[in-house]
């Protein structure tokens, strides 16, 4: 098995964080142990609703079945109800991924998760200078129903005030929607395809400040698996921005997509494949979980600032 991440990549990441030139992307793995797994929800719904296909652990596929059986909002409402009253992450733990990220001097956070954990972690964070952080939540307006629900309310990211986004007033940008606005959630197979088509046709769906964050900083993908629908769609929708940012290296935290008891040789070949997949876009891979990465980054960040 290879090292989790080479030292030059750690050094670069720490420098970029210090400069505020790092943009985290949060996926479901950042909530591991707190929110139910997508595959578990899919299997639960499949059993309840009589899902007739084989891929009953694929949430996008099962959600599509519910959307056809009922209507497009039905699976989103069910997921919102499923998330309601679930416990929060332990933000008192300095190694909890959201808490760690909230403590870093960063102005922009992007998430494909529907929860508000990053917002809550930022609200609890007190910056080293002694001031509280006042985060702003924004959502990607990838379909007409979102604009209708928001009733034309302008995004702070598109206004002349977008320069006010800072370490003290960071923005959390929900790329795939959030639970307080069901129409914004990218959940079914049709949602993922429509999102990708719409983003490809209209670059303005990503506000200028978000485009700046993607092109002008190193990206840190935390909590994704290569095989996940949301990561595959995310990756394809970001390729144009990654290509513009070819001079900057990025980090992706990945679990080896195999069973724990898989032979080391098989794991090595899987790592080699993923390295080749990412390498052209200058994405370096940390092999481990979001929790393992958060602990190592916290320790390295504290050592870095103690010098």
C-alpha cells in the first residue's frame, strides 16, 4: 500500500490554506457515522415501495422510481423527513471534519451534501483573531423551480457585494441543494442528468465568486468515492474549471473502492488506476477516510503554525 499523501503535497496544501487559496468540496463521507448511508436508505425505500430492479442500493435509481410512481418531489420529501431530528456531528471534537474545516482561514466552502453541518460548524467557530464567523448559505440555482421558490431573491455571490465574502463571512455553496429547499436537491437520476446538462449549457449557473474559488485555488475533495453518482457528476461538471486551473494541484481524499479484506495486490492496482484517472487534472489522492484525513490535517496544521 502506498503512503496516504507525499510530504510535498502536504506542504503545498498547508501553504494554500494559510493563503486562503484552498476550497473544500464536501461529500457524504464527511458525515460518516452521523447520517445514514445512501445505500441503506435506498434499500429501505426499495423494500417499502416494491422497487422492481436489481440496483436496490443505488439511491439515485430508487429515488427515480419514487419520482415516477408519485411525483418529482416525493423522494425529496421522504429524504428530508429521514434527515429530520438526526443527531449533529460532535463539533466539540477538534478532529471532526466540519469542525476542522471551520477552524481554517478559508472564505469559500462547496458541498454536494443536503445537510447544514458546515454552516453550523462555522457558526460555532471563533477565529483566532477573536471574532465570530458569520457564514452565508447559497444554493446553485440549477433549475427554474429554485428561482421560483426564491422569488427572485438575488444571490449575494452575483451582487456587487460578493467581495465581502471573507474568512469572517465565509460562504457555504450547496451545489446539489439542501433540505430546506426541496426543489434544489439533486437526488434522482433525472436530477443528476438535468443538473449536468444545465451546468454545461449555462456557466452562469455557477456564480462568479464560486468560479473564482475553483479556478484560483487548490481544491480539496473530502468525503467522496469515485463510484458515487454525485462525485461522477461533480467531476464532469468541474472538468472545464479544473482544466483552467492546471497550474494548481488539488487533493482528493478517497477510500480504496474495495472490500477491507481485498488482497493488497488488488488494492495496489485500484490505487494505480485511480492515480491515472486523476493525474491529468493534477489531483493528488490521499488514501483514507475523511476522519483519518481530518485528524492528520489538524495535527499538521497545528505543527505548521507553531513554527
